[in-house]
C-alpha cells in the first residue's frame, strides 16, 4: 500500500515559504481522484499525519488542508495538531449558525481557519470573526469581487492569499493590492510525494521493533503487543517448541515462551519475525540478506565488544529496513526510538557498532581490498571472517523456516 500526497508551497510577499497546501492523490497522476471530498480529506489526514508524519512531508511549515462540511461535522480537524495545520473551509459550505458554532469551537481549541476560493456573500459576515485568512482564486474572480474582499480587512482581522497566481505580472499586481500570501504555478506546481504506508499489522510490528531496541525489555509490554497479532503468537510458540530447543514439555503460552527464551534470544527472534512480516511483498533474498547481515554483525562484535553484540545484531537487521519499507532510513529510524549507538551506526555509520557493520557490508559486497585494514583495526583475524559468514548463512537458513513458513497465517 502506498500513500500519495501532493503539496504546493505558499509564500509571502518576499517569496519566503510560509506553508504548504496538501492535496489528496491516489496515484502518481497529479489530478484529484473521483471520490467525494470527505473521503479525500479523511484519506489525506490519515496519510499525511498518521502514516507519514508532517515532519517528513513539510518540515516545520504549517499544512493547509481542505475540509468539506461533513468532515467538519464529524470533527476530523481535531485529529490534527493545532500548531501544524490551517483548516481550509471549502467554497461549497453553506454559511449559517451551525458553521459559526463549529468555527467558534475550533478557534477556542487554537486552530487557524481559512476560507478557500472565497466569493463574498453577506451571509459570511457571521463567520468572518473566526477566520484568519481568505484565499482568493484570482482566475475565477473579477477585479470588482477582489476589491470587495479586500475591503473586508477594514472590518475583520484577516489576511489575504492570492491563489492561482500564474505569471510575474499577476504576482506583482496582487502584491500591490495588499495580498500578503501567494500560491500558484508561478511559484510551483503541486509536487507528488509517494511513500509506502503500513497496515495495522505492520504498525504493530514497528512498535515491536521499537520495544526490542530499548536497553531493557519489558516482558509485560511485549506480551501485550504479541497478543494483538495471531500470526505473531503462532510463530513464537512454533519456534520455541521447535527442535532448536530441548525442553520436557510443550510451551503453550506467550509468557512461558518469553521467559524460556530469555532476553537476548527473544530480542533476536522477535526482530526476525518482525522483519519477515514487514518484507512479505519483497523478494525472499532481501530477508535472507537482512538476517545473515544481522547475525554476521553479532558474531563480529562478540569477539571484541561482547556487551554490544545484541545491539550490533539489531543494527545489522535495521540497516535494510529502507529497502524493505521503501522509505528513507533516517525517516524509519525516527519512528523507532532506538538507542543512539544503533541509530548512529545505521544512519550515519559512526559510533562503536559502525565499524563492525561497515566490515559486514564490505565483506558481503566482496570489497576485499578494504577487509585487511578494517579487520586489523578491530582486532579480528582475516581467516576468521569466512567461518563467521558461513555460520551466519547457516543460521539464517535454519531460522527462515520458522520465521517465514507461516506467511500464509494472518
């Protein structure tokens, strides 16, 4: 599943960026899809805020988002942080007591309100005390209509934004008329942003990865997360009852499994399951490489930095999440509150774990000329690396049956 959002910049009179209008899209085609406005707004809110995050889409700038009447009635704007959005009321909303009440409530909550493609009618005067900005489509408005809207500034504390500005002459004319903000093809066409979204099960797995990356595992929290996913429960119990382990009786509960595995093995196995599920629509070789790299990093680190071996395992596993999730690695790692030494190794290739991760990467890519110097700095004998790598391959091959065989279980 991919999330598509178009954004178009809004600038001030000096052409400094002041915000982005976010527009719903359902593909890379830069056109509004044939769905109703409420559905479009709901999907845009879910995509921009709940899946992608405003920081990734627009940085520190505010988002201007269109809201039809139904979205206002069911209080969709209140799902969004008030400091990050400007609520645009669509032009087909009928002004009246109900709209006044909605706008009054939104203003009390601290939201900013703009009127989109505004065409003045006397009925709007009761709404205007709660409005911060009026957006004027200069292509659809006559000079007389624009002048009438401009005069509203005499009675109300509002700002004016000129939409559909397409030429330098139009920009200069609107600026001379007193418009403070501008938007249109003269500055930039809407830009499509595509990201892979996560379904609820995948979101659960990302939360699990976050817990595993913390310095200490809270078994009760892990138990709660695992219980929410039938597939995850099945895989855990199947693994702990497999031939990898020898115990006198079957383990039949999540808590039993967690206690039996212990923190170190539990971290590794659950991280592998999470990666396997996140990579369901990816080539099997990508998952195999991810698991092999994780184990190889762990083996390399355990010889010199035993305390960092579990973190090196996670760093190796996380280092391929960008390919698995089709998102930039820094964006993914921001969503997983990992310890700084894991984040530094995965994103910046620095810190105590990074040299082992770098060695693993060069080895699997057969960059042989760099291996001797890197091994020497880490106090590792060159001749030990093939054995470590073969062990990592064998370990990943053995584990893949337990972590991926149940892909059909959901």
